[in-house]
């Protein structure tokens, strides 16, 4: 995770809208592996089984489990991850837009004038 943050912070990669599916594909593929393992071992890989460590989600998962709707929690969490990946790109684009607008306002309205040329009298005296 920190490698991704470093890449974004360094400016090496700028997020684009087309990056959202690229982020979602590995998440879905890993959840296809993690979901059966969660149900078999009672674990919580990717936090899509019981929401351990996610505030309020643990209680929500327990409520759904009491109603025999545990798989619904898995789908809700996967949808939340997809929404978050879109939000990350949106926030990055918004920050880039604000930087661009602030940068445009910070530029002077006129270009700096060139240094005045020396007159022929001054060059003769030198």
C-alpha cells in the first residue's frame, strides 16, 4: 500500500478515470480466493466476512449473520471498496484541478520586461 502512496506522492503516476477498473480487477480476483477461505476457516481476509477491525461493520455483519444474510455483507463490502477506489481517483483529480487553478492565479498578469538596453553613450563610456 505504501508503494502506491509513494508513486502518487512523487508524481510518477497521475491517476486517471481508466485506472478505476485496473484497481478493481485485482480486488475482485483476490476476493474470489479470499471469500471461500473466509467461510471455510472463519477468517476475515480482506475484511469481507465479518468486518473485524472496521468500525461499525462488525456489528452490521453480526446482524446480517443473525438474519442468515452473511453473503450479503461480502457483496456490500466489495461494493464499498469499488466506491472507495472511485473516490480516490475523484479526490486526486480534484486536487490536481485545484492546484492548476491556484497556479494560474499565482502567475503574474504581465510577462516580466527585459532589461533596458544600454544607450550608445553608456557603451562608449565603458
